[in-house]
C-alpha cells in the first residue's frame, strides 16, 4: 500500500534491524506496539547517535486501549527518550488514515533535511570565513553589542591575546596610546570599539601599542558597526593593521630627506661659491680678452696709419711737388712742359681717391649705384684686362653659367672687387699657375644664412675667383677679412683689399665665402642677390665737355674750397652759380622766389642732410633737378633707396668732365 503511494519501504523483522537501518536518509519509522516488547537498547543507541538536527518521526500502531490516555502514555514511555516525534494510531484504521499520518511525518522529516542542508552550508561558510580570517594580515574581531568578542583571528589575538578589546581592559589607556586631532590623548570612552557600537563608523585612527613584553608597535585601528534590517546596531567589527614598518620607514625617509637637504644645501653653497669664482674668473678673462682685442685693434690701427700715411705721403708729394714746380715755372715764365707736372699731380690725386674709395668700401659707407646687372657680360668685358694684369706664366680662364639671371649690384664696385681678387691671386702664384673666374647660381636656405644674421634666404648669383697658388693655412684663413691684415711686407699693402670686397658685398646684401688649402690654392666666392628684373644697360660716358647756356644753378656746399672750385667750373661751363654755405642760406634763397634750373648740394651738411634740403626745395620748385655730391654720407650708401625722382648723385672726387656730363644729362 505504501509503495503504491510512492514511498520506499524497508521491512525490519526486529528492532535491531531498525537500529541498523537508521541513517541520515531515513524518513519515518512505522512500528507496532508488539515490536516494543523486545530489547530497546540498540534502538536507543542508534537514536542517540543521530546529529542534532535529526528528530526522526515514529508512527506507532497500537491496539484499542480500555483507558486510552493511560494506555497511550504507557506505550509512549516504552520508546527511548530520544524519540520525541511520535504519532500513535489505533487499530483497526483505514488505509487513508495510515497514509495521511505517514505523509505528515514525512513532511516534518523533509523540513529536517532542509535544516540539515542549511546547517551544512553555514558550516562551509563558517569554515571559509575562518580560513580567510586566519590568513588575513590584519587583525579582525566580531564584537557583540555588550562589547564581548564573539570571534577573533590570530592577527587580532597577536595584539590582544585574550580577545578583550582595549576599552574593556584595565590598562587599556596605558597600552594603547593615541591622540585626537587637537592633540589631546584619546581616553577609554573614545576608543574605537565603543564608538563603533554606538553606530559611528571609525576610519583608521593611529595608536602606538605598548605590549607587556617587547617593543612598541604602531597600529591603525578601525571600527565598523553591524546593523540589522531595521538599522539597529547588532555588533561591530574591529580591525587592527600593523603599520609599524610603514611608520618607521617614513621616519627613516624623513631623516634621510633631512640629511639629504642638509647635504644639498652644503653642496649648493659649495657650488655657489664655485660659480662665483668661475664668474669672477670669466669676468677677468673677458677683461683680458677685451684688452687683447683692444691691443689688436690698436695694432691694426697702427698698421693702417702706417700704410695709409706711407701711401698718402707719396701721393701728397706727387700733388704738392707738382704744384710747387708749376708755381715756380709760371713765376719765372717757363711755360713749356707744364703738362707733365699737371699729369703727375692728377695721377697722385686719383691714387688718393682710389685709397679713400677702398676705405669707404671697407667701412660699408660708400655710395652704391646698385642696379640690375648682367654678371656674365661684366666678367666677359673684364677678361682682356685680367689677362693684361696677370704675368705671362699665369693662364686666365672664365666659365659663364647659362641663363644666368641679373644681380643687384654696383657694376663699378664689382669690377673693382674682381680685380682686387685677381691681383691677390696673382701675388699668390709667383711661379705661375691658373686664374679661373666662374659665374653661377645658388639658393641659400635658412641654415646657410644662420651664421650671417643680415643675410636673407633666397636666390643668389655667384662670382668665384680661384687660383692654383700657395694657399693659406687655417690661422691665416681666419684673418683674411680682418681690416688691415696683410701677408705682404710693410709698405706694399694696406690690408684693405679683401676687407673692401667683404664690406662692399655685405653692403650689397650679399656675402663672401672663401676656401683655401696650403699648396693647392684659394677660391673666393661672391654671392649677390638676384634682381627681380632684367639687366639695365650702362650709359656710355660723355665724350666731350658739355657747356651750358646761362642756366642758374643753386650750389650748396659747406667746404669753402670745394664750393669755390665747383662754382668756378660752373662758370667756365657757361652756368650761373648762386652759392650757399649752409642749408638755411639755401632755404632763404628758395623762399625769396628766385628761379633755379638745377640745385647741386653736398649730402653731408650741418644741421640737416642734403636729402632733407632737397625735400624742402621741392616744396618751392616741384620740378627742380637735384644733383648730390658726396664724399661720404651716413644715409646715402645705396643710391636707389636715397634718390627720388629726377635726382642724381656723383661721388667726390670727380672729374670736371663727369660733372659737366651729369649736369647736361639732368637739364636735358
């Protein structure tokens, strides 16, 4: 019958068999009262051996009793005391009553199985928790609401062997030294555990723990309140972390930092003293270098003055001597052969003019007539002159680049520079060799211009003069552009040749580069900026002196000798000269309403320069042609930037024929 209702039944002939069949899976024991007349010892022992959660149900089938309550109690006492869950059924009974009782008992037994499984899970979790707590490097304890310790791991017991929290220890305040934020000592009622049990979450208060035996240990103590679903505090967790190594490490680090700071300060003081000594030495070295440079300058000036004095004395001797001879011959009436002495004076004066021109080129203060120039044509025109300048043992060759653009340059100054370089090359080839002049095109980028701040990146036309002479060593090469430096004997050169080239090219917004090697020769390259237009043709010099037709010329010149000579020349040329010794005298003449056909003015005048005077003159006579004459002018180095419309310039000293040609050109 029970099998039909899905129950697995095991039939036991005696109570000993029942005792052996009781295990953790047995559901219900169905026994008759007749079976209880046997020895109950085995059954008793089997029930006593059951786990705490197990209370196996008994269904006892009894006969009908005369005194039912007394009879049932007697039967109940016959079962072991450990049999607490007993249901009595009187016979006869229906199958329905029996299966109902069995089902009810089985449900109770099933709840016991569920409790068993839950207890097993709790035991597993407790084991895992215990394993975790034992392995943690921090001390953890679970505290009951009354302050007693419920569970503590070994690390917690290392600090508190009894498991009792410091607030409950008599010497707790002495053993656990901590301080409030305001510096007051933490008292018992302010320890972590009481505050956590009151609901406060405590994060990491540092305590210095003084154990009964051993060294003091720095700790960090925290407290976390435990709450139930309603939020009521049901206990707390106390956490102790050993931070002794950290604290002592921090102290050691602070000590090391303090020592390092002291060492750095000491070393800094030493370095400061050393730096001060170095700065003093540098200043002393700078003074010595400045003194040396000044000495070199004075030596160079001495060499310059010696060379120039020698050359000028020769030239002045030619001029003054010729004039003295002319004066004596005229006084005695000997007028024959005067032309020879006038030529000697003129040649000496021209040589002096050439020397001053080189000085102005070196100082970059000469007046340049820069214009678009065909460099190939210029070099080709110089080739015959170069051949005649060289000795018979020197071969002259040229190489002209195809499709070479025009360059912005003063043609006359470039010719002079190339001739200077050719003469230097000739002197470097006493045994003969090859002089080669080559033109070309180059593009200079920012890197190539870095060493020369005034040089602009862009396209350049190059003129290279090279020789196969003796060359120069590195020491000499580093000085070639220095003013007054020369390798020639005293009296044979002023040292202005290469300096003149260098100054003229830089004034023309170009640069000079030189390469040389002892025994192989030297190459000097001139870089000139490419013109934005085609080359302009050079007008031919006038073949004859032009005479005026009574035109009035305003002559402004502060030098009386020059003013007298120019005025006299103007008169001889057929012009009427009106003289002014300074700018304001000229302005008064212009304001008077006088008419002038031309104004000739020096550039370097007192109180204002010639260009400023020209602007004032144009206010009175807007179409007045103006001719500037200059020996040197601070602001007239480049004529194209200095001159305005219908203005021309001629440099002192000049031939009267050149002056007459300029005047005629402007008046026409």
